[in-house]
C-alpha cells in the first residue's frame, strides 16, 4: 500500500502497517495506534521489532518540529486499576524516552498512562489482551 503525506511525499507501508509508515504525523482528531509496538503482560520494555517502527516515527517527528505528540500507554484488564495506571505510564515513558534518545526533541513529547480505561479489543481473549497492551500517539 502506498501512503501519501500532506506534502505529497509517498512511502510504502510494509509489515509495520500504515500507522507506522514514514512520514508519520498523527491528526489532532484521532490517536494512532502504533501497530507492532506492544508489550508483554506486566512489562514496559520494548519487544523485538518495535525499535524499527519507532525509528520511522522519529524520522517524521524530527522532520516536523512543529508537531507535538502525546505518547499514550495502555494495558489490558489484568491487574488492579491503580497497577494498570502505573504500568501504562511506564510504557508511555519507555516509548517517549526511546524517541528522545534517538533525536526527537523532548519538547515535542509528553507521556500519559491510561491504564485499562480505553480498550480497543476484547479483554476476554489472549489476542485481545495483547492488542490492548499498546501505545498510541495523539497530536497535541
């Protein structure tokens, strides 16, 4: 699939999905799930392959210094509400810190944990839970 940005530049969306294709800029109206940037249960460390996606996101954010984003961390429904809020904040911090480490100005990034409050899949299945252990970017 070919993706075209607002300036007419095109790129191919491959295995990482359209949402992570460079150039990547989220819209203010809708957060974008970073497909392929998910987490193991009770963990806030990046899984193999996530760095490749985040590198592409960073390229786009560096190219657009006027764009500020919120990195939103999410969890599945396992665990208490307070535990999941803390874990989701750790996940958001992990992604924010990675992006900053590879060159995205810290002023462009904020991190916020949402816990289990915003599922995008059914938490009754292992697949749904894995989908909900995610990070989204929202333009600020």
